[in-house]
């Protein structure tokens, strides 16, 4: 690392080797941290704030002048964003890196501040359109970044390990809400909770979730764990072990996004599965796209032969519903029936649905 003073209060740091772009940000965090406490002199206490701009060779410039100019632009962006922060020079790549860093930062304290909340989407029997279960879907209204969709933040939460803490929070919240739904005499067999692969790799996972249901007095049979096919097929040995352990203590298992993860059929029958969830990408093309109808029919047939239930996700219209019901799909879920709703909205919705005026 080289340090130079290039103007009155401007300094230049050169990092000659970088493992990846994020490393530059980590160095900035350390520099900012060094100045986070006031500096004491004999007579004064000096509070120093700094703003840092980052430009990276060769993407942000091939020569010294361009790199410096871009670092300068980034520094002004950092200044505008408030004191004691840093910014990467904003070409598209840097926008993505910065967004990731912002999300990582915003995770801190977000659970404690109640920024995460749950929405629930009903699962219907297609034969008689009764609600038999709910899927819990997390939402995040960040104090710093506003609303962020789960598709955007779940991967980052997985990469940083934050999903372990968040996953347990989601699990507990969903279980508590399930009791509230039952308290309103809503006739629900179970609640489905999405589980990330990262959680399944944690040794204590099953114990942790079992303690939660045990403490709340919920039977594990009322909980369906939604696990993606991609995880299962990527790590057959590990997933077999974990799924068997889940099953042993009584949890139900649903294979999410089924049809996208290249299942090996010989393994599929050995897994302790209760439900296959046909991925929305196939439901989208029903009933007109021949590939999608053939795949959907095969999944329904396969599930029947193996003794699993099938559910279709992402049903958006009557034609899809009709086709699926006529072709033996047991369950369905989608905007056509009901969008995900907050706990209170869903309680109202189900009451009205059951007793239409
Ligand atoms: P997923 O598990 O496949 O969830 C289904 C997604 O499709 C949900 O999006 C749901 O709101 C949406 N959806 C349901 N019906 C329809 C429909 O008819 N049309 C369309 N276009 N979309 C529909 P959401 O809530 O944004 O979640 C996206 C993904 O984020 C989920 O996909 C899941 O992978 C992840 N996710 C959401 N909540 C959680 C959670 O609590 N834990 C974990 N680990 N992942 C979660
Ligand atoms: Ca799901
Ligand atoms: Ca899905």
C-alpha cells in the first residue's frame, strides 16, 4: 500500500494488489474506522470525518489521470451520501458492488428494528377450492434502503451467513402466526416455510427449529419445509441425511421449483418427500405451450407413482387452474386465487371467503 498527499486535505492510497473489488471497500472501512474516535491533542479534541472514492485499474481507467479523475468523482458521491463513507466509481459493475455493500450494511440491526415481516399466500385444493395451508414469504422494509424484494436480498443474506439468524427469525415468526391463524378457527392443516440451503448446512439447524415448535406447542407435522430441488440435487448425500433427520422428527418436506433442478429419478424415490411443487416457469405456458403441458403432466404422474402430493405455483388465470385440476394436480397457489397478504389481511380474506355475504 502506498500513501501520498496530493492536495490540502486530499490523500491518495494506492493498493497494488487486489484479490477482488470488495477488498478495496474493506480497506476503506478500516481507514474510516481509524478516524472514528476523536484525536486528542494537548488542547483540542479533533473530530475528523472523511469521504473516500475508489477507482480500479483497468476497468475505471488505463492511466493515472483517468483513474484519479474517476476516484475524485466517486469521492464526491461519497460526500453527498453523508460523512464517513466511501463510494466506488459508478460504472454499472460498481453500482452492483455498491448495492451489495449497502444491503450488507443495512442488515445490521434490521431484525432488532423489526424491519422484516411476513406475508402469507394460501395453498388451495384444486378439486374443491379449499385453503389447506399457507406459504410464509418474508418481506423487508429497510430503514436505510426502503423496500427490497426477497429475490434481491436472500442471496446476499446467504453469502454473508446472515440467513442463519434471519431464517430462524422467519421460522419462529411464521410458527407464532400459524397459532394466531388457528386461534381464529381457520381450518389450516399446515404452514410452509422456505428454507435456504445455507441453513441446512448448519449442524444445529434441526435442533433449532425443533426447539421452536416444541416451545410453541406446535406439532412438527403442521410444518412443511420448502427446499429447492437445485440444493437437493447438488448435494445428494448431504441432503439425504438432513431430509431424513427432518422427517424423523416429524417435519414435512416440499421440493420447491421442481422441474428446474435436473432431478435424478433414481434418487428421487429414496428421498423422504411429501410434496413436489411444480415451478412457475412451466405453469406460465399452460395450456398452450406443448413442452410445458408435457412436463407438467409428467411431474404430476411421477408424483402420483411415488406417493407425493403435487402443487402448482404461480397460477395466474382460470385456464391454468382448469387444466391443472383436470390433469390431477392436487393443489394450487397463485395470484389467481390470492396474492401474499399480511397476517391481518389474510385473516379477513379467509373469513370473507368462507362466509360470503
Ligand atoms: P419461491 O419460494 O418460489 O416463492 C414464490 C414467489 O412467487 C413469491 O415471490 C410469491 O410472491 C410469488 N408468486 C406467488 N404467486 C404468484 C403468481 O401467481 N404470479 C407471480 N408472478 N408470482 C407469484 P417472493 O415472495 O418475492 O419470493 C421470491 C423468492 O424469494 C421465493 O421464491 C424464495 O426463493 C425467496 N424467499 C421468499 N421468502 C423467503 C423466506 O422466508 N426464506 C427464504 N429462505 N427464502 C424466501
Ligand atoms: Ca417457496
Ligand atoms: Ca418456486
